[in-house]
C-alpha cells in the first residue's frame, strides 16, 4: 500500500488540473450547447503566450500568468462566441463538432507555425520544496494545484448558486429565448460564459506547462483528456465533473505504477481517460446524456436543395478520363503523388458516406486506414496472395466498423463524435504497438507483387491497378448514395423519429454504412501502404482523422467532387507548392475553411453556382397580397389619430 | 392613446412568409383579443412583436417609439412582455430564482410580494424547482415572472392550454387584475368566448392577414366566427 502513496499524491495533483479544464469545458457546453473540441487548443495558445511573456520577454511570473489566464483565455472565448458561433445559430450538432474541430486544427497549426514543433521546457511556477506526511513526501507545488482547483471549483459553485449573473447564466442554459423576454441579453451572458470557460482552459494549460513542457500537440491532446472527466459529469454537472477529473487523475497515476514491468500495457495510463470516455458513452443507460439543444433559428435548413441524389456520371467519367491520361505526362515522383491522390479519393469517399450522407461525424477514420494496411502486411507475410489479402484485410475491418457503430446506434451527433474520438486515440495508444498492428518495431512492410499476371512493381502499372480499385470503390459509394440505403440514411439524418415511425430499422442502416465505410477505408489503406511499401506508426496517426474531417467538410462531403477536391488539396497541393510556409499553413487553411463552410450544404464544391429557380417561384402570384382594412370600419379608438373625429 | 401600434408587419420562417402585412393597434389600458384558426399566424405575430422572430417589413411602435429593429431583451426592457406558449418558466431553477431573473434592479422581496399577491400559492413554493410544480402553478409562475419587469404591454399566448378549468379561471382573473392596473393586453386564447368577454376589441387573423376588427358586440351574431373560426364560438 505504502508504495502507492506517492502515485496517489501525483494523481490528486494532475486530477486537479484536469478538473479546472473540465469545469471550464462544462460551463461553455451547458450555456452554449457547443462542445468545444478545441478546449485544449485554447489552453495551449494561452500557454504559448505565457511562455513568450515569461521566458522570451522576461516578465515576472505573476503578470505573465495574469495576461495569459485573464487576458488571452477570455479574448479567445469572445472570438469563438462572437465570430465563430453566432453566425451558426440553430445549426446541427454535427456542424458544431466540425467547427470546433476546425478551430482545433487551425489553432494547433498556428502554434506550430509560430513556435515550431519542438517541445520547450519551462521553469516551475510554484516552489518545488517538499514536506513529509506519514509515508510520503508531498511537494508544495502539488498542494497548491489541489488548492487552486478546490478554490476555483467552490467559487464556480457559489457563483452559479448565489450570484445574480450566475443565476442568469443558468437561466440561459434552461431557455435562452425566455431569458430575452425577461429583458436580459442572453447573447452577452453566453459570451461571458465562453470567456469564463476559456479562462479555465488557459489556467489549466499554464499550470500543466511546467510539468509537461510547452508543446502544441501535447497540450492540445492532454487537455482533451479532460473530455473523459466532462463525460463522467454528463457534460452538465460541475461537481461530478470535478470528481470525474480526480478519478481520472488518480486512475492514471495508479495505472502508471501498475503497468511498470508490463511492456504490452505501456499505453494504458495515457489511454485510461479514453477508455473511461468510451465506456461511459457506450455503456451508460439510454437517456443518460441529454444533448443541450438550442432552439433552431428560423429557416435554418430551408432552401437547401437536393445534393448527391443522382449518380454523378459526368464527374466520374471526367475523373477516369483525366486519370487515364495523366501518367503519360508525369515523371516518377509525380506519378507516386498521383497514385497517392487516387488512394485518398477513396479515403475521402468512404468518409463522405458517414459525414456527408448520414451526418455522423466519425473521428477515427484513420484507424480503418491504418489497420487495412497493417492487416494486409500480416496476411502477405502469411503467404496469402495480394488481391485476396487486400480484400480479406478490408473484410476484417468490417466487424471493427460495426463495433464503432455501436455508439452510433445509441448516440447522436456530439456523443458519437466523442466516442469515435476516444476510440481513435485508444486504438493508437493501445493497439498500434501490439502484433495486430505494427508490432514492437512500429513499422510494417508491404512489398508489391504480381496480381492476375500483372507485375505491380512498376509505378505505372500500380497506378492503373489503384485506379481500377478506386473506381470500383467510388462507384460503390455513389451507388449507396442513390439507392434505398442512401435515402434511409438521409432521412435518419433529418429525423430519426420520423424515419423509425415509417417502419424503418435505423440500427441496420447505421451499422451497414459504418461497415461499408470501414471496408473501403481499409482498401484505401492497403493500397496507400502498398504504394509506399513501408508504413509506420506516424504515417496515419490519430490527428489525421481530425484533419481529414476538416478537409472533407471544406471541399464538400456530399458529393464525389468534394472527395476528389479534398484529395487534390491535401495530397497534391503540397507537392506543387513546396514552400515551407504553405505546408505549415495548410492545416490552418483547412481548419479555418471548415469553420467557415461547416454550415454550407456541400463545402467548396457546393459554392459552384447552379441554376436556381426558387427565387422566381417566390415571386409567383399565388401569394396573398397585403390587405388593409378600410379605415372607416374601425372603432374610433383604433383608427389612425388623424381620422379620429374626422 | 395607442400603446402598441403595428403597421404592415411581415414575418415568417425561412422562405415561408406567415404574416403578410398585419395592421393592429392595442390602445393603452385596453384588452385586445386576437383570434384565428390554427396556422393563422397568431403565435408568429406575438413572437415577432416580442422580437423572437425578425420582422421583414412594417413597423412596430411601442408608445410611439419604433422598436422593430431592437433585440428581444431591449423590447422587454422597453415594456413589452410576452408570456410564451407552453410554460414560460425556467424549469431547472427554483421558484425564487425564477423570480430573481430580471433585467432591472428590483428588490427580490418586493417581487415576491407582488407575485404572491396574484398567486398566494407561489410563496409556499419558493425553494422548489420550477419544473416540479403542477401545470397550473407553472403557468402562474410564468405569469408572475413575466410581470417582474413591470411591463406596460402584456402579450399572452394561450395561457390556458392544458389546464384544469378552475385554474383557467384563476389565470384569466389575473389578466383582469393586470388590466385594472392599467396595462394593455393582447390575448391569444383558445377559449374564444372568454377571450371575447374580457376584450375591449377583437381582431381576427386569417392566413396571415387581419380579416376582422371590431368590438365584442359586433361578434355576438356569430357570423364572423362561422366564417373564420369554423364556428368555434
């Protein structure tokens, strides 16, 4: 028992920092209905400012901390609320997920662009001396962290229970429209809660920085671990969120102690928050989570025209024609890029089934791609011929897709995104290093071979092989869109209740679309792996899943054209524009573009104008003309003042 | 004196226009009943007046001042008070917190006294969560809560829906008290006869336009109701 005490102390300290961040997240979610995936990134930006002020500019700690927490955090909160969210009022949960993902990708891109990817270290903020409790040494810095979390937590509780602004904030959570009728500016109150929540994110980031180092990726993802705590608190309860953060902090610390000496479990401590996140979401009873749904703005979905309901013969034939003509004009490395672009068209097409067609934001698409590649490698090692191995590897991914679909059956919008998010990180942390994926060497090789008498070793022949399979895959995706399954999914995205009342089983449709998506993504993964012939753990890491979603939303998730454009922008563009700035700013562009286009029906592709006759119809004559009552018939009190007594 | 003066008001949702130019006046201190069949645009009109739906054209004057471009909370402070359809309360807040929610700086005790003078039962429930009150008590709280800002014009949208008849009496009696205090009322009500009995003037809305304006005695024949309300009276 005694040897666990130091880990309990560490767990309480880190749990306290998680609690600060998680309470901030919960405050913004309950007041605005927007779950901020970029919560960690907000803390990260504030932490970088803190670093610049304290280390680069040499400011004393206290003012630097005040600027970061009370200045930068709230300022980012204002920008998020006023600039990003206000124009989206009444949007669907999926739209908000995409917007905050875009923000995450953009903020992280900006931080890496400005500060570079290297981790920076920082001197501790609090005194490092320790004192002795029975059986364990406790650092004063740890005591201070626990105290800060306790004080801020209590402060929030008192604020929401007793202060006027606190009660008003809870009223906005309950019913923003009614708050307006009461004479209160609900928008200002929402802005205030974003300032508050982001200040908490900033505080958590600044407190974590000396312990973990200042690192754009690490801080973004670490604060995301806070999602687990927030989910334990049902995203609504501050005390439960606080407790959840402590459970996760303690659990992680104790797991670190526990796995010492078990190599295969090394990923457990970092994965624990996601295991909890995934488990709570999947196993909690129905109705446990109530999504905070804001009343839809007037006409938020009207005027949307049918998209992607016809088989896109022109786009497909054009694509094939260009793809057939291209190899003759390309040199060696360009041909590889072209092949890779084709492969990614299939990745995006499979993703568009989920995001564009059924409006289910899946944030673990890279998992299917990675395991498609590694499973293919293992099957090849076992001696399975290439083509059967490729299809078999993809088939093996189908049940994985079904597993991911379990939360999709039970959860909607935000919670599905969270569950897939957890699953993606879980798979990366726990499974990548096992023999199912990359193994201890963290790399697999997929040599090219002969298929149906064609030698794929040559880049040109492999290009045509990929083209053939990608066309088959894309045709399958488009077939799903225009057939009954596509219609059912579209209907489910619009209104699950109405769809079910028609006698349609929503479960089957949702599971099938995930399975098809996983299958095609795995095929694409196998092809991309075979192209490079070597795949390692960082080729398709978890973050790629998030970037892909922002890219696809930017270009258009509803049609084939969007998938093609996505692939061109993500894969081809950096080989044409090779400047370092372009490459570094690429994620920033996609992040910002996704935020701007999240609510548009079909991204950039959808912006291409088509003839629209609805405006004409609006002018048609059936509309009732305004009819003014004859003033003479009015009771005198109601007549216009000039007429009274006339 | 006209408290609320609406001219040529157009409003709607998305591409669908619901109100096609409505003219309506509520004289100060008088009660106006707004009638019409389902889908006539009654609720849309009230929401547009309160600022929850944007007005596309036309003017809304409150005591002579144009308010059609002001946000909902500013209109509430200017003296318009909408008691919305359904229960206009904060369900997760206590009764006391519901009453403490207002834009001005009023003494909470005074507010509670005022609420209790209309509906004594509320005083006994101050610390209860509003969502756990009975339907009638919730509606009483909604009415009391709406009066906290001391409005001059009260828009009441179907206050009696889903309530027992005896509770309806109490609620509608409270509206009479408000009028006696000099407030102007615009009442949408499913009990057409009772609304007409309370009102000084009657407006009938049909397909987004005003089709009848008159005094209650003019409706006594029932012919008007036959035509626009399907004989609901």
